[in-house]
């Protein structure tokens, strides 16, 4: 048995994959402590882990609260050190946005791994910049055009390296001569489908393990009546406060030969929404229990929602809103596993046409089922747990 310390940023897209990994490690008999936001404490304990409260500090500077580079990380690392000293871990696994456990682990001489809970953001020759939503080019000219942006991207990465090294200096750690120093060079776990990763030469320390899926327990909901294809409308919990996508999907699919199950994700509607006969609106829904019964999922493109849909054999219709959603939409489109719709077209007509395509193109449905079959045969959490075990054993 190993003692393991995991640390995750508290947003669901980061906390949930780490909870999935921690659950797998605990089930294998390890003593696991997970540091994250207090909102997940009961769930962490229910999955057989110890809980450590994470410093809920500001990650990115704002006009109201400007921060010097990595200022909060220094404070959080110092707050995390006593927790690691108490846990005496054999290895640390830190989320890509959670540097404090990684730096604290390095300070104590503990092996550190990084969990990347989405596609790998590191660049490679010919790749478009991460998160802008551009697909991998198909021609040498296209690759050359993206390579021309490498100096600009490189300047940003070099700035990040200098800022991280200043943080490391304040903590008494040596400087790094590589960029992406927040990603471990001993073990990086990429928690996505390999089919969504652009082909590249992977470093030996990086492993694409497959999705790490976890969600809050929730029961079944009543589905709309009938036997037509079931379309789930699953908007982002944070990116669309006015429910523009939900309203567009419900109105656009009214009269279509489909059943529509839409969720507000517990965000009240600012104005009433007239529901057509083929639709049902609920406050919350279990994706794990509902998506296997669906044919398509209309969403903003959060990585967790996209990979859950694909793991269930559903065709995602992705209307990206922010963050890494444009990147996820591009990867789904490139992989031939879903439909991408630009945010500016999040209106009833375009959404209706996108859903029709998702339901009627055999290649999309076949590709989604292919990824679901891959997920059934490859347990991402089990594979990630094996790799963490090996890191802890190596010391």
C-alpha cells in the first residue's frame, strides 16, 4: 500500500477527474488524500479518501485584484506543505492548474505527477495554438503557416518559464530550463481519448490514459414521452448565464421528430420558456445514467461533458462558449465524432440543422459508438492508477 496525495483545482472539470483517479487508487488499497475545495469534501470522503482543504486562492489576475505572477501559488504552496508533511506521501499527483501540491511535493523530495484533465495543451510542429479552436491542418502549407506563429507562442511560454522560476526561487527550488514546467517530466497523465489527440511524438513520461469520469450521485429523471431519438441539452454551468443555448435548442427542435431533455443545471431561468410537446426541462440530470439512453448531446463543449457523451455513444453537438471549449469542439470535429457549431450561430435554426446532421450522418454515429467501445475496453482511471503506483514504487 502507498500513501498518495492528490491536489485538484475545484472547478468540476478539474476536480471530477481527480476524484475518479483517487477513487480508483483507494479501491486498490492505497491511502489517498485529496486536496481540493471544500464543496467536494463529502464526495471525496464517500469515495474512500481523506480530505484536505485546498487554499481557495485567486488563480488569474483581474482589474479589481491584480496579482504579481504566481504570487498566490507561493502562498498556497506554503499552506500546503504542512498537509503533505502530515500525509507523508510516497507520490503526489497535481492537477495542471494546481501547482501548490506539486511544488510542495518537490520541496519535500516526493515524486510528482501531473494530471491533465483534457487534451494536452503543449504545442508540436504544425499544430495551431491551443484553445483558439483551429483544426490540425491537412497540408504542408497549413502546417508551415502555423509554424510561423511559433516565435510568438514561444515568447509567451518563455515568459511563463521566467514567472514559474521566480516562484520556484521564492520557495527555494532550482530554476528550470524548460517551458511547461508546471507539467511533470516524470509522469504526465492525459485524461482524454487518444482519438482526440493530434498525432505527435509523445515523450516517454506522457501517457494518454483515456477519460477519467466521475459525477455527483443523482437518480433518474422522467424522459419525454415517445420513442423518437433522444436529444439531451446539457449547457455549461458557468459559461451561459442567460441560457441562450438551452433556449435555442428547445425552440429549434420544437416540431422535430425527436424527444428533448434539457437541464438548467440548477441555474434559474431569467424569463419563462414555453416548452413544446416534445421537450422536458429539469433542474439537474445524471449524465452517467442519462447519456447512454441518448442519441445526441447539445452542449458548450466542456471536456467532461464531451467525453462522457462519446463514452456513451452519443454524438456531441458542440457550441463552444469559453475556456478550452473551442479546442474541444475542434478536436471532436477533426476526429469525425461530432458536430461543431460556432457560438455566434447559437440560434434555433442553426442548432436544429446541427442536430439533424448529428442524427442523420451514419459516419458520425458510427464514430461515436467506436469511441464508446474503446472506453468500455480501456478504463482510464485504472490505467492512471497503475502508472501512479509505479511512480510511488520507484520513489
